[in-house]
């Protein structure tokens, strides 16, 4: 287990280089405020926030902002995103049938992007039944994914609270790349197919009292 000393209390934040109990934002805030200390690590705690070390942090879900450092209900929380653009996963598919896949937003990864030496909090996704993963560094690809999220998940959502949550999640994805929300042309009639809607619905189910 990966642990730190937070305000004098040993606190679990994850395992190895995957810190699924704390977002990068909460970690850096606690570090800058002097609330974190080392507990026998082979490298200083300040290294945890260095982008070139490829540490994975919990995605900063907006409805968890009020929670204390390291306090989470679901270690493996994710957000399903319906994709209808095969270029995102470079997929070959039967063009006689509509293309649909669901990817799950899992975490953020601190990176120093090789293409422009820029620090980013890259979005990390999983998909499929074989444990495939997708680490997105390119601005162009993450913009495609956010557009799909807005069109296929946010717009059809009827629950106002969930819709607002999704919109803020989209903004926070782009914040990791210092990008603005693109202008979108979305038809109000756009709806999830029944198959994809069922998949997304199953992924979103949580026990009462837990986050989405």
C-alpha cells in the first residue's frame, strides 16, 4: 500500500504508483499547505507530483470535492463514455452496422508530454472485456472524446443533477490539458441506443449513498 503522513496521521492513498484514493489537486494542495510528510519512502514525497514520474491519481470527481484527504467510497469509480467515433480507438468495424463502444474514465496521469514538453494531467480510460486501456496525451484526441461525451452522454441525460455533474467532469478533463470546452453542434434528438444505454446504466449503478 502507498501511504503518507497527513496531518500527523498515516493515510492510505493507493498502491505503488496508482493513487486511487486522492486526486492530484487534493494531493498538491495538501503538500503546498505543509500537511504531508514522508513515511520511509525511497524518494521524497514532493516527487509524487513530478509529471515525468507517471503517477496515476484519482479523477477529481466534482461531487467528492467536499471529502477529506484520502476519503473515498469506491476505489474503482469510473465514468462510462459512449463512443460513436471509431477513429478514437482506431477500430475496424462492420460499416453496415452503427459503431458504438463504451470507454470508462478511470483516472488522471501526470505526464511531461514529449511532443511539446508540456505538463499535463492526461485522462486514462479502460474499455472492452480484455482490460484494454487508453492513455490520451494528444489534445486532438481528448477533444474528440469530450465531444462524444457531451453529445452521447450529457445531452440525452434527463436527470438535471447528473447532467450538471457530467458537464463539470467534461470541463475537468479538459482542465488537465489547459483546454477550453469546444463549441458543439448537438441535436436534441440524439439518444443512446438501447444496447449502449443498458451498458452505461449497468456501469453507473452504485450502492445507495455512494457517488455515481
